[in-house]
C-alpha cells in the first residue's frame, strides 16, 4: 500500500522547494520564477507551474520516466502540426538534488478539464476535428506503440475483476469483457495515436477544446485507443455523435469499449484508495461499457 499522499508504493517525493533548486541549478534563466504545485488526478507526473508561461513535469516513478524523452522528441515535431494548444517541451532536466529521473519544462496551456457543465456538442465537434486531423497526419516517421492486443490483457483483467468484486457485479463484468476481448485486433502499425485521451488530458475554455496534454505515449497504433474519451467522458447521445461524425466502424468501436473497460478494471483496484477521482471515473467507464457489451 502506498504511503499517505502517494499513488504508488515506489513514488518519489517532490515539492516546490526541490523544483526550485533543480531549476536554479540546471536552468538558471528561470531561477527567479515562482514555483507552484498544480493539483492533478494524473498518475505519472507531478506538475509544477513556473511563473505564468511554463510548467515543470517530474515523473513520480521509474517506469514512466522514459516518457519525458519520448515526449521531448515527438511533441516538438507534432506541436506545429496540431490544431489545438499542446504543452510543447522547451527544456530537459537531469536527475539531481536527490531526484533520480529526467524531467522537463513545457509551455503552460490554459484551460480547465472538462466536466458535465462543459461537455456538450461543441466539445464533441472539436474532439472530432482534433482526432480526424491527428489520425490523418503522415505517420511515416512515427514511433510504433505497443502491439498488445485486447486478448493479451485477459489474465490481468480477470485478476482485477476478482479484486473489485465488492464494487462491481463480477460475473456480469467478466461476461462483458469476454465479448469485447474477442474483437478482431486492429491492422497495425496504424495511424498516429495519442493513447490516453481522457478528461484529465483535455482542456476546455468556454465549452470548446483549448488544449490536449500528455503525449508521453504518442506513436503509431490502434486508433480505437483514442476513442476511450467516448466512454470515459461523453454521455450516450454525445458518444453517438462522436462515432457518427468520425464514421467509426463496428470493430473499431468495440475495441474502443474493450480498451476502455480493460483500463478501468486495471485502474480501479490500484487507485481505489489513492486516487479517488480516477477510481470514480473507472467505475463510470465500467457502468457505461458493460451494459453496451452485453447487449451486442
């Protein structure tokens, strides 16, 4: 069990004073900027604002620290090609002052994570435009994402269902998972995909999409992974609107539900006590995907 205030048993502690020391030592041009911790339901990085225009991203655990270099390489390439603001990296940091991982400084992107009051047809239309544009970029030089199939997650998902049997109808969830697990896999390598389009990685202003965050897993892969937003954020009518506008075929749509359900089932036992917003969203995804799958 992680210590109080942590999401991971092996999480490295950070604070504003540490960030200020790292910045002063490695990027002294920003040493005078105030450092402010930004609260987030994100699980991979601790986020600190530097002044008004920058943020520092510090990985919490070793297993995600490679995402800093990956994002540095690829988001600088993608940022000028995208139709919304993204946290373009402007500097890399090295381990130091007892902090063991590489870290980055990125452009600050203004906006708030979408919620029920700011999630409507206009946001769906903007998501449609973003995904259509992003998936249509030339993928020739893109790195390849994991070739994991839904079926490859079977043992882990079934184990997680057992762990949360006190929170869900385990036989019903297992039956829904079996339906989605057996969906034919995507033809790979596929287009550019973000891989983690969730409310926590989207920013809105005035009900319109203003930014997309966290490109640490970007690469070529199954476009169904980017449709998870349909299940983790959108209501059924808005979900149908997104599918219709993107003209998503049945197998891709089923895979989107399968990826979303498997991710939710993996997240729920891990974060049920350490990240309550994420655990609540995982339960929401389960409640949305299971009845849909069982009705197929």
